[in-house]
C-alpha cells in the first residue's frame, strides 16, 4: 500500500514538472548545486499540501487580491498554476 501511494505521489510530482509549475513549489536552481534539490515525490507531496492550503485560505486570498490590485497579475499566475496542479490530482 505504501509503495502504491509513493508511486502515485512521485508521478504527480513528475506531471507538475512537465506542466512547468514546479517553480511555485520549490526553487528550481541553486548556485553551486549540481544535484537536483527535490525529488518528484517531494514535489508531488508539497504540491498537494499547497493546493489544500489554498482551499482552506481561499477567502483570505480573495481579500488580499482585492486590496493589492497592483499585484493582480501575480495572483492570477498563481491561481492558474494551482488550477493546473489540481488537474494532476
């Protein structure tokens, strides 16, 4: 059972990478680092947590978007990324 859950989460992390939305979950690159920082499993796991947190805090996020109109394009990119990641789960 654990192996199946691990495999599914790792595949979801791979899908997130393929969609190009990994940058919303972790740093893509660090200076001086030759080895990838996070595995596909880690990306899938934290992608799921990011989506769950956004569902819990959706009202607060909407209020923030209304008060910071100059940041709206950034909020919209984040919402699009969340929508794409939700499609992988």
